[in-house]
C-alpha cells in the first residue's frame, strides 16, 4: 500500500456536465486510498449526475469525499499536499499564497486529447511567480500520457453486467422505458444511447437506422436533442429517459449496442463499454475540434466506414452522414466495427489508468511535503 496523500480538487463548471463529471470520477477514485476535498462552484449541475448531492449545503461528505461549495469570499482552509485544478480553473489567489507556504504541489489537469504533442507536454513542471511547484498533467490514449480515468475492477464489473441480460431489462424498466420497447430489445432490436449536442444530425441517424434494416430503441436523456420527436419512427422508437448517476450511466453504455456520446467523460466511458460509438466532440472556434477529432480517429482502429461516419456526424453540414451510417451499420462494416471497438477497449485498459499515473507522480514530488 503506497503512502497516503491529501488532495484538493478545484472544479469550475463552465457548461454542461463534463467538468464536474471528470472531477467527480477523479475524486471518488482517489478517495479509495487518499484524503480528498472537492471544491465545486455549481452544485446543481453536480446533483444531476450525483443524486446524493444537497444543493444548499456549504460542506458535505459524499462517500469518502469532502465536498465544498466553492463561492467567492469563503473562509479558506489550509491547502492539502496536492492541489489539482481541473482545466485551468484558477484556485483563489489567497489560497495559492497558502499553497506556497504549505509547500503544496499544484497540478493542472488538462483536457483530453489524442494529438501527438500531448506526449511531450505531459507532466512538464512550470515555476510559478508564487513559488509553488506546478505541473501540467495530460490525460491521453498512450502510455506516455497520463492515461484515462478507469476504476479498478471495471472490466470485471462490465463483464458481469453484460452476462446478465435481465439486469439490462430491469434497468430499462426502472428508467420507465415502455414495455414494448424493452420487449423489442429483448427480441434483438439495437439499443442506442443518444447523448450529443443539439446540432448533431440526429434525424439522419434515425433514417440510417431505419434504412439499415435493424429495429432500434434510441434512449435520449432528458434535455438532450429536444428537437427530435419522441415516440415511434417506423422501426425505430425514440425513448426519453431521466438523467442517472454516473454508475447508472456506465451500465446504460454497457447495455447499448451503439453509444452516441459527447464531450470528454462520456467518450471515455463509452470506450470502456467496448461498443461502436459516435463521438460528438465539443465544438470549438475555427474548427479546432476537428483537429482533435482527426487525431483521435488516427489512433483508433475503427474501420474506414465508421471513421467516415464519425467525421460526418461532426461535420457542420452533416454532409453524407446518413448513407455512410446506413452502410456502417450493416454486414461486415458493422461486425468489424463491433470487433475493433471491443479490442481497442481492451488495449486501452491494459495501459496504466490516470489515477495510478497521477498518484505515482504525486508520490515522487511530495516526499518533503507535510503529511495530511
Ligand atoms: O456534458 P458534456 O458535454 O460536458 C463537457 C463540458 O461541455 C465541458 O465544458 C467541455 O469542456 C467538455 O464537455 C469537453 O459531456 P461529458 O464530458 O461527456 O460529460 C457528461 C457527464 O455527465 C459524464 O460524466 C457522464 C455524466 N452523465 C451522467 O452521469 N448521467 C447521465 O444520465 C448522463 C446523460 C450523463
């Protein structure tokens, strides 16, 4: 058992659920062995993905994580040994001064990218005016990056879940999915998760599913793709479901045959599901996101038809998406996509996970710091 460390994690919710999604997974995993305090500025977004969060408390403990509502002018406690700011979210200036006095190690957890430059920037130190030691920690898809968030025993948990089809039916029933839709899935209809941004060509996806010859049930979390009519579209049922906890979300992804996911955290979770996926990447100015998308596709083993469908799913005009996706869902294209998705999941899971790499790094750089 390695030395116990103490961590502060700062999370500022810019939009959506990815900021808190990543921080909450990180906090929960670190808290298995370490002392963790999570600062969050938006408890309402947090409560959408973690139902045990109380939105009116300044402090609360959830599992083994101490959660602070991060607001302006709050009393500032003594910093922990390691202070992680997620996505350059700027801890308060007075707190940084305290970090300098306490000798804390400061880590900026960066966004996930498969671009090749990430390997050379990962874990680089940078001297701060405050005198605090700061390092940039990059998640990534290769062993020379910080890796991906992955809990111990996740593959076993997924395998046990997938070996129990009744569990999927019960989960769908708990989410109030229509019994006719559950029966269709039990009889072999494709189960599809649709968690994307509003500009995704979702109606083209329905047409592609219709044209591919599969029956399908498409699950859409509340508030997502609000322009897409819920209900029956020929052989495809669009079923709205409520938001669920992160654990419930994982189980949904493990249960689906095709996962349309977005952002950062749900991409990683869909990779761990090992099923074909359509990534709707977070859009950035000047199409910078397409560079990120192409870098990720270049390191993926997905067949060309699937890669093209993913590019077109993200294309501003969605040109050609529907016919490509129809083909990608059929015959050898679909079978190869399924096989390669499972293989890539296993390959990525054989690499060190982000928390293991992060803790190793912190153990090396905190030997002289005070114990928690
Ligand atoms: O919600 P996202 O689009 O979030 C982000 C933010 O926009 C962020 O600013 C941006 O930088 C980043 O994307 C790239 O997508 P993401 O990252 O997949 O986060 C969604 C989280 O919500 C993830 O942790 C899974 C969780 N979730 C649940 O726990 N339950 C649910 O029912 C659903 C639908 C999602």
